[in-house]
């Protein structure tokens, strides 16, 4: 169980995150059954063999889950996703779920 965040941004731009995530250095795999991107930075110390974070694209934003396996990696991934959201939206909101 991890900590989930909803990053709300311009709904017309959410589709751009598919390519961004797949081209990112932290992309590991995509689980079509759950429509979930599994993310991890290689070489970062971790506590478990789980992905560091998971992302699901929603109609109005991104659902980010920190799987609590590596604080450093999850923080870097979240920062990259926030930066990308700000590139495509004038305003974003982040709320813990």
C-alpha cells in the first residue's frame, strides 16, 4: 500500500503524458489490464522489488502512487511529472487521496 496523489491539470493535455512516461528514464513497463505505468529509477537503493511509483492517466489528470519502496526515486519521479504537467497547464492542483 502506498500514498496516492491526484495531479489535476488541463484535461485536453492528459493524453500527452503517455509518450512522456514511455520516453522517461524511469519508465519500466505498462500494465494494460490496469492501465497503469510502472516506474522506477535504476540504481536507486530501495526496500522492495516493487516499482517505486505507479501512474494511471485519468480524464482530468494523473493518479500518482508512491509505493514507498524508495523515497528518493519516488520524489524524483513525482517532480518530473509535476514539471511536465506545468509545461502543458497554466495551473495544476495536487491532492492526497
